[in-house]
């Protein structure tokens, strides 16, 4: 097992804290714990010390990092050209037994090739040129993985591919603890401020909720925060914009709030929901969250529309006020998270690679 070399790739930067890169480092760490030799090949990014990466991604086992260049790519065209010219020689020099590409990466390598789709509409739309590019690159790949059943169906509908293996994202559940209800704040957490994460609906819902529960608080994390939405709002003193915070702090925050608000317009398989569950925190989310993860009435609630702030407020308030129901959902949430432990996900990728070698 120790002779197996795995290279995990991202076309852009694999070193910035987002969901895809969290997956990359979680998977890499889990494979190291299994005795594999793991490299992360990043299209761009500056060098970080291992202790910095450990702090950013909240992991202890750091893979070897290889960056094609320091500068960010200015366009998709530049990125593709640079990978074709420079990425292929670097990848071949690493001599991987297994290559795991996150998204479409225009390079080819020896050994088993696995392409992981984390979503087709992560920016809220799916342009024709991107669709054509994805179709051609996924067709050239060996094994295609979708991170949820919903995404598998979307890939079949949009691109026509049906031979897709579903392997969800994972995390090291050992690091998460769940505070009992009586030690938690009557608070809501919303993670992500990009439009697709829909923070405005959470803000509207919290205003409604505050009329019933004035002592409640709302925490919002993420970059590109537009605080002027609260400039003339009477609830501004109970809303806390935290900016981008390290995963360790986010893990702690998930454990001290009562519920997570996630009225996203689009998700493939959100880490926010998975991390909340690992911390025993129920989630109130939109139908964008895969049904195999968020089960209405079991580990949280699903709202009918991502823009229905009244329903969102009602469900969040129910979790704050109904302690007995909260405890049941919290227990179910923790049980759900165990299904997505990183070691299980790493084994799923190794099993897929063995099947690919046999075919």
C-alpha cells in the first residue's frame, strides 16, 4: 500500500480556503493515514509552511505541495493553455499511480485517472462554452465522480453522461464535538456571502425571528461582505459579520450555535451542512442541498423556496424554542456525519481505482 502514489489536482489554486480545497486536503490527509504517498498539484499559489496549511485546512497530515506557478491565472483560456504546456510534464514527472482531478483539468497522466465534479453551476449559471468544455474534458477522462446523487442526475441531464460514480465529500469526524443544548447560544450561523449562498434571505428571516426572540444572534462568515444591508436595520446590533475565519474557529462556532441557515440557490454537496452535522447542529436549508444529506424533519428542515424568509424564520425559531425536537435532530445529525468520515471516502476512491485498473 505504501508504494501507491496519489496526485490530487486543482486547475486553479488548491491553497485557498474553499469547499473544493477543503475536500482535497481532507482526502489527502485520509490517504496519508492509510499509508499512501500523496501529492497536491496546484495550478497556482504561493508556498505555505506546513503549519500554515494545517491551520488553514484544520488537518495534521500535510501532503507534498507542488505549484505550477505563483501568479493567479487571469482567464480560463490562460489557465487551460498553461496546463497543457506546463502541467502535463510536471504531472508525468510525479509518476502517479492514481490521479484525482477536481473539476476539468487539461492534462493526462499514467495510471488511473479520476475526475471529480463538484458542481456544474457553482457560479449560479452554466454557460454554453463552459458546458462544451466540460463535455469534451469529462468525455476524455477515465472515471467520472459526482459528489451527490443530485449532481449525478444533473450531469446526465446537462451533459448526457450516465456512467458516473457517486462519492461524497468527507471530513475527519474525530475532530468535532457537540455541545449540549443548554451550553449553546440562541444563535444562527450562515456560512458564505457569495450570491449563490443567499445571505440576504437569512438576514430577512433573522429580522422576523428577532421579533419573537430578541435575544437571538446571527453570525455570518465569508468574504465580500456587504454590511450596508444592515445600516438602517434595527437588528444590526445582534448580527455579527466575522469575515473569513479558519476552519478550527468555524468548527467551534458550529458547535456553539443552535442552528445553521443555508438557503442556497445551488449546492452540490456543501461542507457547511456536513460540518454542522458533525458538531451536532441541525440545518435549515433549501432544496439545493442533496436529499441524502439533509433529511427534512430528521437532521434539520428543508424549506420550499430559497427566497421564502418567512418559512426559514419559522423553522429556525422552532429549533431555538423546541429543545426536545432539537436534541433528537442533533443526535441524528451526528449519526449522519459519521457516514461521511474521510477514511470511508478515501477507501471509496481506492476501491474505484482498483475497479478502473481491472477494466
